């Protein structure tokens, strides 16, 4: 406040409000579930495309950018009737947000994983492991995934940062995630909401900083590997 020193009173006020803790836990749970399911779906798909059907990669990349041009209200308007027909319980459960969030983060997850697969040269690793007698599961677990650790971490951090800050879809489906309740509280307690929003921005910066560190570590290891191969 003008004329006063920095105080944590507005932040303490909003922390003790009912529903804040539940909304934060809900957003974190949705972020973790969305990232996990996106990786389970996207990583095998990209590996199959790179190994078996590289000519289909431009088509897959074209589909991956569709969420950029589809607004949230159009996505919810299309999925809402589908939920009512196939799975009406999804409209009443926060878990119904997970498929929509998977669509939203798809461009970022796709590009992070695709870049990591291209740098590692998965085809060479797969052929080398197969020539030594390893099966498909052993090759995936012991040769492919360890080399894609930085790409997987980058995709996860980007996905979590986006889901934790997503507002429009949750608001349209009337789900009280953290951004939604923060907006609601801000109408009556603007200073408290601003304090919590500042903390949220700092957490997002930390996630992006971790992403940069992971990306730099991955590039450094790749450079070391290439140098050893050249020697």
C-alpha cells in the first residue's frame, strides 16, 4: 500500500480463505495428470513415426499446431455435447478438463519431444541396440528413454506451466481451478489476489528457469557425446 512498508498481510488473508487450498491442489493434480497422459500418448507416437513412418511427420506436425488456431470457447462448445453423449459424468467432474488440457499443451509437448528425438538420432540407437540382441522393450527402456530425459523434462515443465495458468476452459466448464478462484477472489480482495498472482508468476519463472537449465544440460551432454564419437 502507498506510504507503508511491504507486508504479507494481503497474502495471509487470501491463504486462509476457504477453497484456496483445494483449488491449488486441484490445479496441481490436473497439471500432473495432463502431462503424464500427454507423454504416454505422444512419446510412443513420435517414436513410431520417426522409426516406421518418417514421411508422416509433416502431417503430424500440421495436426500438432491446430490448438493454436482453435479458441477455448470453440473447443468447449465442441466437446460439451460430445461429453453429454459419451460420458456425461465428465461434465460434473474436474477430470473432464484433462482431455481439453491435453489438446492445449499438445503443440508444446510435440515440439519438445520431437526436437529431443531428432537430436538423439533414435533410429541409429534403435538399430544399434537391436543388432546387439536387445528386444523392443529393453531398447526403449535402456537406450531410448535415458537419452530423451531432458526432452521429457522440458515437455513436462512446459505442460505444467500452461495448465497451472489456464483460465478460459475451466471458467467455461464452471470448474474452480486456481486461476478461476483467483479471479473470483480478486473482485472482493484485489490486493490479496495481486499478492497471490505475484507468487504464481514467480513459480512460473522458476519452472521456466528449470526448463532452461534442463535444456542447457541436455545440449551439453549431446555435445560431449558427439565429441567422444568424433574422437
